[in-house]
């Protein structure tokens, strides 16, 4: 399989051997989605239509707040807040046809939906799906890439689940068992290392280790948390 515009980003992510490669892939796509929405795209009517409708999750709106382009954010919020006003309040006006309970249920439902949707998450996940499709093609066609997957230090728990659930659908009966074996042995090996480090970290609090240097164990809790929360 020749290197092309699709395979390069996947190869680059797997060349680094530090933590979960899918988390790295997601972080890059997240940056790109944030750059996109905070840039000129937010003035495009079809993009704005989507941001007005979907809004942003707490994590992404916080990330947008830390960026310098405050006016972009304010303009998007101006029309998004207007849409919230219409969707949550304007379209559920009190009337003789509806009881307060049914109005409240519909209004709460619309408000809840907006709090759960996010333009950046949607855009990032669409790109992630495409990169994972490429990853599965590379797994099927490139021995070198298969080796690179086997040499990863770990996949986080959520991405272990993601790779397997998508792999079952994307790989044929011949390629999937080898993929499953590789991804599970990498993850299990990573988990063994984390367990060992966490036990080592706990033992450092024993009085017999008083004053001893934590060395690499200093990162034990941070690494175990990253394995669990998928930000590795
Ligand atoms: Zn991950
Ligand atoms: Zn989001």
C-alpha cells in the first residue's frame, strides 16, 4: 500500500510509541476541528447553521474559551443563544391545548438535547471514523504497519473497545483474529505495567521506603487515570 494523504497521518500517529495512539489521533483531530470552527468557517452559513443547532459540549466550549479569537466565539454564541431561546422557550408557549407538565417535558427534552450535542465532537468523530477506516485497510495490506501496532505500549480502555467493535465490522474473518490478538495483547501488556507501577507506588508509602526516590513511579497514578479516562 503506497503512502498517501490518508495513510500519512495514521502512520505518523503510530510511529510515536508513547501512550495510546488513538488518543493522539483524536487529540490531533480535535485541534483541527477547533481551528476550523474558530476560523473563517464559522462565518459560512451552513457551518453556522450546524453550530447554532448543535452547540458545544462543556469540554470543547472550555477549550474554545482558552483560544485568542474571542470574537469568533462571541458571534457563534450570539446566534446559538438565539436558537436556544426559540427551541427551548419560543416553541413551547403556554396554551390551552397543553398542560404545564407536557410543556415542561417537551421544553426540558429540547434543552437536554442541546446540552448533549456538540459541533466539535461531531466533526472530530467523523474524521476519526475516516482515519480508522484507513487504519483497517493498512492492517490488511501492510506488514510493516501491523508490526507498528504490535509495538505500541498500550491502548486506553475506551479505545481498546472502539478498535475491537469497529474492527469486527471492518475486517474480514481472515484478518480480524490477528488484529484482535495484537490489540488485546498490547492492551493487556500495558495494563500489566500499570498494575505493577501502581503497586510499586503504594509500596513507596511503606515506612521501610521512607525517603526513597519514586523515580518513574511518580507518573503511576497519572498513567493509570489516563488509561481509564482515555486522555493518554
Ligand atoms: Zn486512547
Ligand atoms: Zn464536544
